C-alpha cells in the first residue's frame, strides 16, 4: 500500500509536473489546494472492462455529505501522467441515468506547487444537503496504457498485454467499502498480482470467476491511497491507436449535399515483430482467418444513403475496399495495403457524400438552419479504436452567420473562422472543434450546428460562377482557346 502524494505530502512530489506547454488538455489552474473533506464514499463498486484495446472504467459511488453545509463540488484525483490519457470522463446520477451528464472539468494546482496530482471537479446539479447521499456513476477510458508483454513476438504468436492500476479506486475522500471488478476478453489470464493481506471478506484476493476477477472488498481506505497491482492476459487483436483524426463535414445548400472527408493517422500499439514480416506465411495462414495482432481491415458503418465513397492512402487509390449502400444502411470496408503490425503506422483518407435533406432542417424563425451530424463516425470493431486527438471541421456555406453548436462530446477547444476556397467571395464560415482521448464508443454522438443563412446568400455562388464563366468566354474570344482546367475545377467546386 502506498499513498498518492495527494493529501500526504503532495507538495513535495515533483516528478510529473505539468510543464505548461502541453496542448492536449484544457485545464483550469487553481492555486494549491486540497479538496475539502466534506464527503465520504459509503460504498463504491468499480468496473474495469478490458475487452477492448483500452480499459473502460465505471465507478458507481454512494457519496454522503459529512459536512454541516450543502456541498456541490466532488473531486476525483489522478496522477498527471494518467489524467493526460483519461478520456470521455462522464458523470451521471446512477438513479437518473437519462438526465444530462453533470458538468466536470479538470482542475490542477498552480504549476509552481509542483504537484503530480490533478483532479476532475464534478459539479452536482443540486447541492447535497448535510448527511444526505447521492449515487454517482463516473465513467471514463484510459488510452495507451495496455503494454504488450513480451514486446516482440513472431508473426503467428498470440499477443499478451499487461495493465497496471490500483486495486483501490482513485478517491479524494475516505471510502468505507469498495471493490474493483475486472472483465477480461478471455479466461487466458496468465499473471496477476495476489494481495497478501486478507480483504474484508477473508477470501483470496482477487477472487476469480471465468473471465471476471474481483479485487476487494476493502474497508475504510483513506483518501488518496493506492494499492498497485497488475494483470497480464491474452489480447491477440490490434491495439489500434489514432494519433490524429481530421474530419471535415462540408455543407453545400446549393448542391443539396453534405461531403465528409476523414483523414486518419493510425498506429498499432501492439507487440512488434521479432523477425521480418513474411508475406508468404501471412498468405498461407490468412485464409483460415486466425486471430492476429495485426490490423487487417477496418469496417466503417456510414449513415444510410451515403454515396460516392473513396479510400486513398499515401500511395494513391486503394482498390481493396468495398462499399455497399442501401436505403437502410451503408458500409465501407477498407483493407490497408499491408497488415499493420505492432509499431507500424498507416495513414489514409476516406470520404463520401450524403443528401443534405437528411441532416439539415430549416428553423421556423428567420433565416435559421439546424444541421445534425454525428460528431464521430469511423471504424467499428470488437477490439475498438482509441483517438488521441480529433479535429472536426464543419464548413458552412458562404455567408452563414451566428454559428452556434451543441454536443455532449467533451471538447478542449472550439473556434469559428472563415475558410476560403476557390470561387468563394467572402469565404465559408468554418467551425472547428477539438477533442482528445476519445474512443469508438463515442461514435454517433450528435453534433448540432445552428446558423443563419439569409436567402440572398444562396445566390452568391451562382452569381460568382456566372461571372467566372463570362470571364472565361471573354478570354476564349480574345485568345481563341478555352481554359479547360478552370472548367474542370468549377465542376468540382460547385
Ligand atoms: C514541455 O513539453 C514540451 C513538449 O512535450 C517540450 O517541447 C517543452 O520543451 C517542455 N518545456 C519544459 C519547460 O520542459
Ligand atoms: C481514384 O478513384 C476515383 C474513383 O474511383 C477516380 O475518379 C480517380 O481518378 C482515381 N484516382 C487515381 C489517381 O487513380
Ligand atoms: C510511426 O510514426 C511515428 C511518429 O508518429 C514514428 O516515430 C515511427 O517511427 C513510425 N513507425 C514506423 C515503423 O515508421
Ligand atoms: C468555446 O470556446 C470558448 C473559449 O474559446 C468557451 O468559452 C466556450 O465555452 C466554448 N463553447 C463550448 C460549447 O464548448
């Protein structure tokens, strides 16, 4: 058992101080403080799901206000190195899960205090009265924490990964009763830490049941205390990590079209090959479709009615893709040029078009429009996909004004700017949203963008193009030739 430097000498730890230039997270900086001890966790159950390539944790806690005044700020501590990888942090009332998630944001000490602990601060929608209880359900995932062990394997070997964590849930308050349950992808768990001191039930610790393990229950664990443990288990699937995803959604009122383009920079965090890749061996085994730690294929379900899908990588068009579309569903299956083994990268772009009518509504009042698109689409697979950084750009028509947006995806930045392309006169209004540490479970969360687009603006593009045609014909008349390249570009841009 060791304590986080949190409440006991937290001012002394200097190891992973925030260096102020890390662009990954938006944080509110507080002067050195420690969370007031106004709550007690009377019961806590933490579920750690290891079925995907990133751990997903859900902590259900009964919290009690032990102070003599109502309280509405609850803190969850993480070390700086972990908090930079925590994503999709969401808190709800366990008893009313359909209500909107609570406000939660990262706060940290003044860098001068050199603490290695940072906090999520959760704002309870209603202050909790003295000695009242509320059940919080806190969920998040942690990126880039599963480590292949061994780090080098043969092409056909099984892959094992190790996960190190604390058997006690992260807490800034005393926890009266808690346990941590783990769910593995298979029962092949080769190594795990056995804790010597008997837990509250006087059973072995952890207890095993098929693909589930339970650490605890433990009683009366003080705030900020950790109990480091690790587990190692089979995971013969790629650890697909998107270092970056750029997703552009371009709206054309004139063309009645929504054009989506996505650019991915992927890497496989899995075990690296001990020897050279053998394509002969790969082709001999692949017909049987065995499990592999290489990334072979990505399946992307798209909105129904999507058309004109394409897939290109650094070399050019990739023909090994398949696109099927019906009125009810569309699916783009892409196969990288080579199986992407551990340590290898693959970057590519995909795109498609959709009918604007499916995404856009005219608002009843004035010149207002509302666009509803998924914040994230992307591949879907059993092992999942983690995104270190996602930038979504929504390119609205020229002249769109009063842009507002709404999404339940936690963002670190938003900005509205003008984006000029060929044939634009004033430039298109572009909304750029940035999120970090997402995963495929966030697929399909809505992004709603509202804007005003005066009726007159709809004519701006045709007028511009008419003017351009007049110029071309004038040149043709003058020089006796037609500049076909401009003609071709007009077609693309229109
Ligand atoms: C902070 O981190 C960034 C990127 O990791 C690095 O470029 C910079 O030099 C660091 N600054 C300090 C003061 O350590
Ligand atoms: C790529 O494919 C698209 C559509 O399939 C085609 O129009 C385009 O010319 C191709 N580009 C190259 C460089 O082959
Ligand atoms: C993958 O990309 C990273 C940088 O993002 C680079 O350091 C690494 O060398 C690349 N791996 C390979 C095998 O090219
Ligand atoms: C957009 O960013 C501004 C700061 O640039 C911030 O005040 C605002 O809350 C953000 N809006 C949303 C919806 O995140």
